[in-house]
């Protein structure tokens, strides 16, 4: 689950070399928000599975 974040950070670093710092911040922010959503979804799914079992 950490690999997509690393990939987004690598792409953002490449954009930073071109001078697009705002793109880097936007990509890292969206990657972080996506990780939060995935973590929340997995937690809800785990709770649902535990209640169902």
C-alpha cells in the first residue's frame, strides 16, 4: 500500500526538477488523501467482516 505513494512521490520529484512545485504538492496531497480513503475503507471492511463472522 506504500508503493503507490512512493510512485507518486517519484513523479512529483521529476516535476519538481522541471520547476513545477505546485504540481508536486498537488500530487503528494492527492496521494495522501487516497491513502487515507483506502485505510478507512479497509478498516470499515474489516469491521464488517468481523461482525458478519
